[in-house]
C-alpha cells in the first residue's frame, strides 16, 4: 500500500494553536524554526527544546488566522501546552488545544484528488496552498497533508474515499521513515537534541534567527561539530515494528548504542529511523532490543547532511 495512491486519517497527532497579536513574537523565542520564513504559502518543521537543548516536541507549523497551528504527537500536546503557557503569561498570546477543530489526512500520490478540491500543490517541501476550510502542505516527494476544518471533514472524507484507497497509519508512517523525517513521541520526549534526528537537514532548525529556548546547546553542536549520535534508517528483516524509544544494542560495544525514533511494518518485517552512535554504525553489528536481538541493517537516507548548507537557514 505504501507504494500506491492512498489517503489516511492522521489519528496519531493533535493540533496546538497559538493565537493573538504576540503569537509570532512569542513563538520566535521558543521554537527552533524561523517564523519569518512562514506565510500562507509556506509551512515548516520545527521543535521546542528545553534549556538543555533536548526536544520536548517536534511538529509541523503553519500560519492560520491570527496565529499558528502546530501538529504534533497527541501524547505530547498536554505537557507542551502547559509548559508553553508558563512563558506566555506576559504575552498577548492564547494557547489552546485545537485538535477537535481539525481533521487531518495524509495523502500519498494523490495530486488529482487535491486538484479536484482546487488545491494545486507545488512539489517543494513545505509548500502550502489553501481553499476556504482547507490547507494542503507538501511533506516530501509524492506525500502531502490535508488539513480540513471539522465542519467540512465528512464531505472531504467522502471525496477522498471516492478517489483513493484508504490506507493505514502504518502505510503513512512507512513513507515518513523512508523520507527520513524523525519525530518526537511520548517515549522519546526530552531524549534527543534536534540534530540527533537530522531536523536541521530538513528545514526544522534555523541558525540565523537568534535566541530561543535551548538555542545555545543546539548552535554549539552545529558549529563545534561535537555531535556523536544521529539518525539513521534501518531495516528489520522479520518481526514487528518496534515502539519509539526501544533500545538498539551492539555486541561489539557490549551496551546500548541508540534508540528507535520511528518505525513501521513492511511485508517482511519493518523499517525504522533510529538515533545511533556513528562508531556503532561503522561496526555494522546492530541488534534490536538486546545484544542477541534481531539484526538490523543500515539503509540510505534520501538527503545528505551538509553542515555548511544547514547553517544558511
């Protein structure tokens, strides 16, 4: 299914809204992405870090009305909302859980279905187009998110069902793994700094925007080149997809060498993204869950890591 046209409700994520005259200013001092790059035609990935640079959440953010919408793993939303509210008390910004106001769909190879809704979506990652009550955003080649206000959700769902096969959330997440887009979940909250999941390589970190919570740590890792662990894509030849946070071991090192970021099942086994130490990857002796667990093999990512290019954002 992951290689054919389909749609899938994105039931695993919720929507945090930040609205008000100070919404942009407030978020600019809290998030890794640069809000100056966002407008009705551009969305972005991003993260919110603690002071020590570890991510409390990662998300897709886009402007809407008098503020911004952030889509993140549902289990993160309550804690992230509470933490941000502590910093928003002196700003004219109102933070709410708007999950019930939006239905969101993942679309794979579904350009004709979008066009029938009047949405001509460019191929560039982050490109965004809108119609009343509808927002479509390009995620990666052939993949898009469709945001629909709740009042129109039933009608749009019927349209998608008439044009496309309904896939599973696993189908959608497999495409995300293959696109190399990591994500923070409840089990990995405050475990990774942004560069560990390659967020800087896919437009989720700006090194020119100025200060934000955790910025000193994130910038130091980028400029001093001291990052020893980063995200890789791997395959598991048999067995179920492991949960985020599952440890990966190397008998060569006699210890845990990393954690699963995101995984999805395939016909044979699973593919996954994991944060691993570079030396353990070089040794090519990786096992899931235990030193004698199932073997993992490293696959390529669809993008290159280029520090000089990344710091230009």
